[in-house]
């Protein structure tokens, strides 16, 4: 017998038997195991644009509307000229174009464009009402206004008539400018104003932006498709001088159109005031048409809270008609609550901290800035410690997870003065309670909303639950303040 042939035949038979047993063709055999499907391709970034306030600046990114956009390769344009990231400050309103990741958490900026709304000398200041007049434009200063480091005291109190300022902010339907950042300029420069053309007198080359007359007889017209100016156009007018009657002698008038644009399918985020309101399902924000549907989520309020002049931030996708189909609408409630004192404790893991016993929450929209001598940029909640002296401006939390949602958080150099502004929860003359803090007013100076001195009796005659009051004094415990001055405030 040929032993080699016998072994070869035996090996072939064994292999065949094994294949039959594992093949699944016969009864009782083991099923075959299919290979796993290939993993899905990773989600891709989509084209995106964001118009809103800068809330954080890092070495290689800026945060707008809660999204951090990488700026390593971005081109910056500042007031029509080539700029750099260092030209921007917290509170500046910018237009970012680039891409956004699938989750909508991070983006990459291709271009970043900043234009101020008005730039010129202060003509008048109403400190009680928080109003500044510049080039006949009314600028509203409120809790969401950040003052650049050039402004003394970092507040409206540091500005005077004839000061040259640059204002960034949002235009209201009324024409009033809600300032988000104000810079004091050391030297006069080009006068600038952005707004809507009205009362056009083409025969005499005149038009108005709110109460300002613009003489464009010697101006270069830019980006007008029709070649000429029309009532209702949104424009930026620039000039070097005012005429004998206070009119702006424009050297250029540029058509600005809508604040944002894009292609169908682009992801858009727009912050601003509702400038046209048909219904909660059909309105404009900063000239951008918006629609909502059953898939839209609302934060900071409900759909019924939407109305003309309400400030919102809208996220969604642009449709083929250039309408933003909203997936989310964040309603920006009035920011009238203010706390200035030492930090009691910090819970960075839960994005909150405590001041005067008040729990304060921060989120992706909170503007955090270090105005202390440490000057850390960017400053985060992780770098704030118990004992730090801070100022918080925000609103009471309607959801109740905290006492306040912070719009602005600023760390400052140490001071003994504590300030609390909020709505009175209880009155027990001579004491008040605001946000759980007991305020003793014995021996305090009392003032009306216009800063007029009041007696204690006159003051308490005007105070009820819900009255907006500001108290200054000394913190005597975690939830107590002895006031040296107490003032009635307007809810602006």
C-alpha cells in the first residue's frame, strides 16, 4: 500500500467532513456567522454662519452664540479693513462664516467680520435712563453692556459729553441701539453710523438715519445693486466731519442689506431683536426671516413670550427661500439682577457658584471677563475661587435650578463694598429681602429712581413685593447686607 497516497486521501476526507459540519447545509448544524457591517462614515461638518456677541476669546478661537469657532486660518475684517483677532473684545457683535460640526458644539471660522454701529462724540448722557446720544443715535446702556478697559470705572459713570466712543450692539426696530460693548477712543477718527435710510431726498442728496441727516453729495456709493439709495435700505455711512447744521458729510455710503445670508442647507445662528412679528411661527430677527414648527424647542420662555422687540437667539437651517427654519429659540429675558461681592464657593463641575448665599449659574452664553490685576484671558469658572471679588449681571432663573442665570461675570480687584440689585421678595421696615438676602437699611441714604434723596418713610411708601431695588453696603454674613445706600430702580 502507498502510505503517502492513503494519508492524502484521509486528509481530504477529514477536511470535507469538517466543511459539511460547519456549513449549515444539514439539520442540526451550527449557523454561519456573517461579518459585521462596516462602521458608518463619521459625520461631516456643514457650512455655517453666526451673527452674535463674542462671549469668549482664546488664543485660537472665539465663542459666538455659545459655539467656539477655531480662528487659526480665519481672515478678520474690522470696520471694512483687514484686522486681527486682537482687535476684538468681549461683547463685540460679529458675523462668523465657516463650518460647524455635526453636534453643533464647535466650528471653524473662515472669516470674521466686525462693524461698529456708531462711532463718534457723545452729545448727551442720561445716566438715570442709561442713554447716550452719539451722532443723533440713541444708545441704550444696560446690564448686557461691557465697557472696554479704556473706560474709567468700567461703567457709564466714566463717560462724559464730548468723549469719542465706538459702540457695538444690536439695532432695535425703534432705531435705538442696545449697546453690547463701548470703547473710549483717545483721538477722533472717522465718524460712522449704521442704520435704515428714511426721508430720502435724492434731488438734494440727503437722507436720514433715525434723527441724523446724512449729506451724501460727495460720497462714494458702494454695493448698491441698483446703483442708487432707496428708503428702507440698511446702510453704513462714514465721514470725517459734520456740517453747519449737524449733518454728517458722508465720504462713503455702503449698502449693508441683511446682517446674515447663506445657501440652502446652511446652519445659521442669529442673535438680535425681533424686528417683524406676524406670529410665533413667523417673524424676523435682525432682518433674517424665521419660521418655527412643532420640532422647535424654546428656552428662557415659551413661544407665547415672542413679540416685537423681544431679544432672542435662533438656531436652525436655511431653506431654499432664504428662511431660517428654527430648531431652537432662546428667549433673552431682561438682565436686571446685579450682585457684587466676594465668592462664597464654586461648583465648576455643575457650572455654578455662590455669592451672598445666592446660587448663580453660568452657561455657554455667559460672558466671563477678568478685570482684576491678574488679567487672565480667557477666564473660566475653573479659575475663579472662593474669596474672589466679582460682579454678576443677569436674570432670575425661571427654571429654578439656580437663583440667577449670569449674562456677564466679571472678576475685579478686591473691594469691601457689596451691591445687590433685584426684586423685593419681602418688606419688613426697616429691612428688605431680595433673593434670600436680608438687607438692613437703618442709617442708610435713600434715593428715588432719578437719584433724588428720599426719607426712609418716603422710600418704604413706594416699596412693595416686586419693586426693583439696589442696595450698597457691607456684607455682614453669607445672606445679610447692611446698606449704606438704597435706591429705587427702573426695570430697563
